[in-house]
C-alpha cells in the first residue's frame, strides 16, 4: 500500500516535469548582470517567502538564480592578502649615538655596538650593559651576562674599559671577553694586554693579563686567580722598581714643561710690597678632591710619549722588533707634581733613569688630595 503524497509535493513533481520538457530560454547575460547590479539588496528584515510561493517561481526566475551563481563563480574567490613579515636588521648599533646611561639588552641573539674607528663590542645573548662614560674614554658597565670587545690600538692609554661591580678591566688596544657570574668576574684575553683593577679609585691594577691568558676575580677587582701569560702587579714587591722623583723647579720656563693650572677669579691675587699683583692663587675649596679621569689621561699621554722615546733610545736593536710591557704607577701630589714612579715589572735601568728624569717636567691638574694610579704601557721599537 503506497502512502498518499501531499498536494504540494505533487505540484512540485508537475513543475519539474514541465521544466524538463521546455527548452532552456536564451538570455541576455550581460543585460541581466547589469540589471542585477543596479537593483538594491533585499531588506534582511523582510519576511521570507513561504514554501508555496517558492513553488510558483517561473522557469525564468530559476534561470536568473542560476545566472547569479554563474557570475560569482566566474569572478572566483577573493584572494587572501599576503602576510607581512618583519625583518630584524643585523647591522650593529651606532655607539656614538647612544646617550650616557643608556641600557642595552640582548635578547636571544647577540647585539653588536660599534664606535667607528675606536671599538666594537658584542653583548652576548641575554646580557645587559649600561653605557656609563663616552667621549674620549669609553666605559661600559656589564650588569649581567658577557661582553666581548675589540679595541683599535691607540697611543692614549685606557681608551676603553668594562666595569663589573667594583672591577675595572681597562685596555688601549686589544681583544678580550668579560663575563659576570654570581660573585665573580671572568676575563679572557686573546690579543694585547688588559689591566684588572679596582674601579673608581685610580689604584694600581692587581693583575695584568696578556694574550692567551685568563683570570677569575672577585667583584672588588683586588683578588683573583690567573692562568697563562698573566701576572700580579702589586702582589710581589720584589717585582717592582720604585723611584722617588725629587722636587725639580726649572730656572726658566721651557717648551717641555707643561704645568696645569686651575684658573682663579681676577680678584684673588696676592699683593707684593710694591702693590703690584702677582700670579693668582686658587683657593683650596675650589679645587676638586682628585683630578678627573680626563685630566689624568692627558698627563698619561705625555708620560707615554716620553716612555716610548726612552725605550727607543736606551735599548739596543739588531733589526729584531723588541717590546716590553710594564705597569707604570705614578704618585701625584696635590700641587700636580709627580712624587714617585713605580715600574712593575722593572725595565732596564737606563730606560727607567731616562723616564724618571723626563717625568720631572710633567705635571697634572691640582687637587686637594692628589692621586695615585697605574697604567699598563706597551713599549716597542
């Protein structure tokens, strides 16, 4: 027994048979497409057409629906926009544009900072450093991680330094690496010589590290262990040559005498018996406690030139390059004159005599306390 079909189903069957018997109408597709584009979109809030109304759609209406479908298929799917990928430049940072106090942090990759013609340092991944001093004497404070540096040789001592806690690693032309651990500082030198000393007090360096040497030091820069071509500068008094520099006042000013003076106000003068004013006197309270680093290095540059001349003139050479490295410690009085000189390790007596005589003519800026400091010198001829 067959189930009786509903009237609307029988009507749909008849419509399908009629459509099959009729030939497909010929339509002007361009005109139809233009008309569809001009007609407004239907209001989505309007009531939907009932099922019986859809059954009464003429054959032409069905063909129009097919035409709209064909138009969208011909245009094809909308292309997916291309995603933009950010590219990180591998070029080094311009160190000369970094302001003092700038904190530099490396992420998963190393970060390179370059001071053109002077130094190039690489902050290893997950390390942080701070630019504490710029200009003529570059200083970077390593707060965490490790830093590797290549410094262009320069006749001026200590053109670049890395400070870790209370430790100062200073150079004037070398390649080295410094790593900060929990309570220690590791230093490895691949070229040249570096001095490890306590920072901020201009004291003598506790250690000298040369090529292919390494050391492990306390954060105060005063104690540690070294391996390879390294030495302790102040650990053994027998490895030093201490010279006192007598007070020397030239009878007349000469071109070699470079005396640093602190300018005084015009009213601060000392009258003579005749009433005429003599050389201005600088009050003690206007003087700094110690000379600045810049003032110290200005005097050291003069001392380095003198040492090179003495080494060249007082050593013999048979065509073979001769070099020597020493830690030069100068004790400067408050009036700027040099009181004593210490060489560690000692140099040849003739070279030291020449240097001591020449250093009598070198003076530094005046200060309240004076200063004592050491610089590592590399002499060659």
